[in-house]
């Protein structure tokens, strides 16, 4: 639905509706993460994020999309260096998915949610913003997901 001033002509209305559609499409393209395309793309994104935020010292053996988890956005098993990401995250903005991946990558270095772990995670500059986004998404959808956790 588009609300426009009653004083607009049909030609102006047509122009501005088309302009707003173009802006929305550009926004969607910018926010989409290529990592959502496949497990291989997720793994590649993890390599980029590890290099940027974790000194290349957190590289998983595998990363894969999985069916929705009941209580988690993602999980990590440090023993075998695997990360699983709920496919509920395939449509979130790229910066939110990046936060989730950095969080799980940090578990490859520090298993517990202790001060050292959060120091690593907070190297990602949008950590607090992404946590808020995920909390709001979970609350709005009634999923009851409140954390990212390791196995």
C-alpha cells in the first residue's frame, strides 16, 4: 500500500510509486547476503569474516544451513569445527547474518560465553545492533529464540 497526497496527478502518482519500488529493490539487493545461496557460500563468508575480525584463527571445517532450530539461531561444535545456521536467517540483512557467523566463529577459539569470547565477538562493529534485531525478530514471530549457543 502506498499513501500519497490527494493533490497528486495520476502521472505524478505513477512516477513516485515506480520510484519507491526502485528504491525498495535496491535496498533489498544491498541487504541480501550472497552467503544465503549455499553452504559453500556460507563457508566462504566465514573465511572472510575470520580474516577481518578474528585474525584468521577461526576457520570451520564446515558450515551449513539447517532446518529451523527450536531455541537457537545457530550452533557450533568446536570439537569437529562445524557450524550450523538456522535457515530462518536466510532472509535477514547481511549484517545480522555476519554477526551470527562471527559469534559462531568465536566459539572455535573460546567455547564458553565468557569475557574473552565476548571480546572476540565485539570486534564485529554491529554486534549490539544485530542482537537487538534478532531479539525483535524472535519476539515478533513468537519463536522464543533468545540466544546463539554452542553444543
